[in-house]
C-alpha cells in the first residue's frame, strides 16, 4: 500500500518523467503536406520548425498558397498532437498508484 509520502514521491517522479517526455518530444519531428506543393515539419510538441514549398507552389497566388499551407500545417499538428497525447497518457498511466480494492486508475488514460 502506498502511504502519503509514497504517493507524493510517485507524483514527483511523474512530474519529472512528464518533463523528460516533453523535452524528448521536441526532438521528434512529424510532417504534414498538401499534395506535393507544401510540406510543414513540426515537433511532437506542436512547434512548427520548417515550411517547404516546391517550385510550383512558389508561383501560387496568396490565397492558394495560404490554403495549401493551412492544410499542411493542420495535418502536421494533428500528427504531433496524436504522438504527444499518446506519450503523455503513458506517463500518466505509469504514475497512477495501484490502490487495493480500486479499479486501476491507469486505465483512465488509455
């Protein structure tokens, strides 16, 4: 059984693990694209790190370029969010104490 001190220690360990995971996710890159015209690269923490245009996209008008950039950005950010959520849920799941007589609280984060 986990005493109050053990519970606090488990929470502190979870905070450290969450911060380590966030730092690691800064080095995980995902990309989104709009056809072959625009490619956006983001970290798994949803920070855009690069936007690439092919030669044809460089000739687009502002509206068309904007539309392609939005599609590619949203695609990259969705992938980033999925990775981030999965990784942080794993941290939360590992942090939850096993309390006898209670269902596993870690299952809340599946």
